[in-house]
C-alpha cells in the first residue's frame, strides 16, 4: 500500500548552505507520530518511493495474510544484508545548526543575555568526575556513609541528560514525550529492570499524576555526576542487603552536589587546573564582538560567584586578540549569584559588588554601569532599570528550568544550549544509524500488519513463529540504535522507538530555538528569520529514515 506524502516547507534555520543538502523533504504518515517517516525528494529517492510497494494477490484468510507478511519479511531480510546506496543521498542535518520550536526574527532582537556555565564556558568530561568525587567525599565525611563508598568511580558511559529519579521506589528512568517509562531504560541502582519487573513495580509504563509527584528531573549538564552517584549509592545498599529509603539517597546526594557548588569546592578545583577542565573556544569572542559591533546590548547573568566567572573568562580569552583583562568590556551588565530561578519571581534588590574587597555595597542600585559588578536582584528590578522590553531580549542557557522557564514566561525569547546535540546529530547522519532505523521502521510496519490481520485466538504455530521473529528483529534494530548513543539509556532526545523523550518535551515548552553552542548564530545573518518546519512532529533536528528505501 502506497503511503500518502506531504511536502515540508524548506527550513533555512536547520541547515546551512554548502555540504548540507536541501531540506525539502517528504513525510510518509503511518498513522502514529512514532512511525512517521521522512525521506529526501532527491530524484533517486523519489524513484524509490514510486517503487515502494510489492505486488501480491488479494488474500482473504488469515493464513494468506501471514504468508504475505512472511514473504515481505524474507525479502526485507535479504535487503538488510547491504546498506542501500540511497542512504548516502539523504540530507545530512547540520551539527552546528539552529533548530526552531517557535518562529524567531533575529532582526527584532536587540539584547542578548547569557548564562555562564555550559553556555559561554564549556567543560571537559573530567569535570563530572571532579563533582562526583567531591560529592562522594562529602557524603562519607559529613553524612557518615560507609568508607567503602570512597571506591566508587564516575562512569561517563552510564547517564544521559533528562533522566528522572523515583524518590519512592529508587529507580532511575528515561521517560518519553507522554510520560511513559522507556521499556529498556529503567534502572534500580546499576541494574536494568526487565519488562516484567517494570510491570510488577509500576503496573503500567505510563506515569500518572500521582506517580509523577515522586519523580525529580535531572536536566542540567551537572546532572550526569548526580545521576551516577544516586545509582551507585542505591546499588551499594542493594548489594549490602541493607534497608534504605530511596528519598534519603536522593536528598543526601543532592545536598552533597549543592554543597560542592555553594562551598566553592568545584570552583576552586576548576580554577586550579583550567587546562584540564575548561575548553577554549576561539569563536566565542568573535561572536560576542560581532554582536557589539552590530550595536546589540549584552548582559551576563549567572548563579556562579564573580571570582569564578572572572577566572574562567580570563583563561578562555587570554589568547584572543589580547583581551585577557578586558572581557567585561563586551558586556553592558554583569550579574553574578543571581539565584535563578528565584530571580524571575522574587523581589530581591540588586547589590553592587566590590571584587577587590569581596564586599557588597549598601547603596541602592537604580542604574547599571558597565564597569560595575552586580549580585542577586530580580527580573522586576532588572526590567525597570534597563527598560528592555521582553520580545527584544533573548537569553541563552543550558538549564531548561533554572535558566529558561522564567524568561520564557516573562516574554523573553530563549535559546537552549545543549552541548551533546552535536554528537547525536553526527551519529544520526551516519549511514549505519539510518540503516538500523530503516530496518526498525520496516519491521514495525510488518508487525502492524500482523496484529491487524490476526487475532490472538487465531494464531497458529506459523503465526507465533513469525511474531517471535519479528519481535526479535525489531528488538535487535532498536538495541543497535541505542548502543550508538548510550549503552544504558540511548539518545537524549528520542526513545529507542524514535518518539520524542520527556527531555524533548521540556525543550518544546521553554526553548524557542536550540543549538549546541552560542557561536553557531554566526552562521546566520543578523536579520535572519528562523522558521519552524511545517508539520514537524518530532524534534526539528531529527530525520527519520523511510522504510521504502529497501522496497526496490
């Protein structure tokens, strides 16, 4: 059966010119968002789409339907042997692209605001190990956790961003867009729960409102060390056969992580060895200066203390045009210890900070000066002082809740900086990933035909054998895609079946656009209009591979 096709409007905001193909694409609907497929309108693929069906005589009985599905499956397996050449002609998504959830006219933006950590400053993977070790030491020394916990090591291959922890049951899980638990993405400690265990523990994969009340989201880039430490502590109690309350584990790990940041331990560790933890980026200064040259206003607003931001920016800028000591000249306003997200709803006053004396002034702040540093404050006072209107302000941050939820509700435009986006797009661009995705889509279609043709009480031995083979092949393709991203939880933005994750849901809510780093905006004209792709039902950066590529 030939599926219907709808053309998508071109998305200039997702792809750049040059080696990346046109974004004119075809979406083949399969009746449910998880099975929607996208393929290119390149001539070769257009011809393939015309040949996507295999002729079979009409069958009236269930056995004939099963024979037809079996024949299609055998043909598909033959075509699975080699990667089809058509995959190489599919469009490649741009790892440095800007992806659009809400239309954005850059010519309307007059004020650019930035968070510091993981927005202007990017860190190496060693930082997660540092946070993990410092928090672990605090739990042992201050909370009296067993000394043997000091042997724990951070595992960078275990967590991803956007996981949830069940404070009642002690499970670490990945949820999809609709709040359902990913079947192969739920861990108790470091052990993955089987589907049967998941069913026994929760009854259903869908997390209702009452169940969701005990879940805490791990959304920012510092959550990697937190998620790993939670799982390791749970595993310790399980292995030691000790009773424990899962909420205590979370509370203690969270308190330890907060202590590491608020006490300055992690800040001192980073500044003591910046070459190990900070990643220099020569494009950052160029981007900020280009904004200033265009007459834009810039402000920096971070929860970190000024001395930490100053030390990091000096290091990042030390080799850039001799501006080691003048990074502050780039910003019209610098606010440290802003206490986001309370900043957006509180009425705390601004205080002027004396960096040399490490003291706060007592005079009222009723104007901002470029040569001054400000602490605390609130959005209400910020807008009163600057007179900047909401729609002309855009704010860049990595934390969807602390950084972007408040600005989004206040009418600012928002940019989510998601460092891991580049790697995930690079994986999705590879033929090996698209090959597995196409296989999964083909098998999913065959399973849909199977269940539509045969009822449970009609299943013969041949039917059951085919069903088991299809399920096994689908699971193999799903696992193959998952392993390319993360062995435990798969991709950050999508589930193993290609549906959007809960993390993607929050990006939809609070980020007008998202990209891997701020300087990606340099690839776009300052007056560019960034448009949402027409009728996109999945994250704009995610291209799905049509199963018709194999039906030649």
